[in-house]
């Protein structure tokens, strides 16, 4: 499948559909805005949008500041390349855990079109920068013809659960594996929209068949309740290929789930609440 343009419009579409999500979690009764002071700080501004190294440096410095100020970020992409500098900024030199739902492990060796900063090696770069601990990293839903490119993950000690193993484990088994790998460690959650089957998620940059349905993904996210999540993102939302906003609506709903996790974990970690004051 061709790589499809338009992920730069993902945040705009996500924001539009987020207006009909929340504010109360229908199962947990969590109201994240009552737990934390929350704000949409807008898009990261780039001085040179077509200069990938410059963009990566800007993202890293932005999220490093968030870490210094004790902010738990939820981010919307954009291409998955963004997650590497986010992790580097949040880790601050100490490798954190990672839970990744994705069709691709993104740990390919070598360069792509002459660049080593690209979507094909996001998490290889993050491991080399010691932003994530491979032994506390779990990649879930990997599938498709590009699978031979992801051998680095297994060699580094990452727990990889390809989609065919997910079929055998089921949601409960996947959640058990997440908890076994991450334990009580701080971790980041990254959801690539192509981890979800293209039937449910047409608006993604590189659609892959035979993936998760939306019900399975929300159950996995809810299975991470009470774990020490410190940040999360949803990436590769591609509105030009999203008829009637189907994909953006799903992303906004899953995003609210992740925000509830982040809010509860932040309060548990710091021991105090700080209610959102609307302007």
C-alpha cells in the first residue's frame, strides 16, 4: 500500500470529534478534568517543518520541559516519527517502559530515503538513545509483509506479540503480558492507528488488514488501569482518507480512555488533585 499524505491534519480532526467525548468515563465514572488541571496547549510549532532533524529536536526539547514541570502529556499525530523525541524528552536519560499497539514494530535497521529519523525505525532510535528500556517494552499487533524488518525488536529483548499470537492469547492474555513486562515501572503508551483493522480505521496512513477491532483496543487500554502511565499518544490519523470522520471519532474515544488513565495515574503518583479551571 502507498504511504498516504495528510496526517498533519490529524490533530485538527481529533479535536473536532473530541467535543462529543467525555467528560465522564461511562464505566469508571472518572472525570479527568476534576482530577487534574488540563489544557490543550496547541500544536508544536516548527521553525523548519520540512527539516526532520530540526523538528525532532523541537519535539524533544518541548517534552523535556513538560517532564521538568511534571506534566503528563497526551499527544496526537502526525506521523509516528514524533514518538521517538517525545520519549527522549520524557525519559530524561532514564529508559522508561513502552506499550505499543501497532501493525509495525518500527525498528528497521538502516535509513529510509537517506534519513535515519523516519517512521520505519522510531523505536530502534528510541532504544539507541536509551529513552525506552527494551526489556520493559511490549509491541502488540505486529503483522503484514514487512515483518522481517523488525528482527531488531526480538534481538533487543522486546516482548513482541504478533497479531497471530493475539488471536490465541485474546484480550485477557494480552493484558496479562503487558502487566508482566511493565510491572510497576513508569511507561508510555503509543497507539498507531494502523494497529486497528482497516475495516474500522480507514483514515490511517498505512492501512493493514487482519488487525484489532475497536472493542479489543478499548479493553486493552482499560486493562492498564492502575498502572504507572506517564504519557500517551495516538498517531497516523489521516483525515483525507477518513469518510464521515469514522476514524477520528474512534481516535477521540480511545484518546479519552487514555486521558482517564493518565489522570488517575498522575494523582496516584503525586498524591494530590488540581481541578481544571475553565476559561
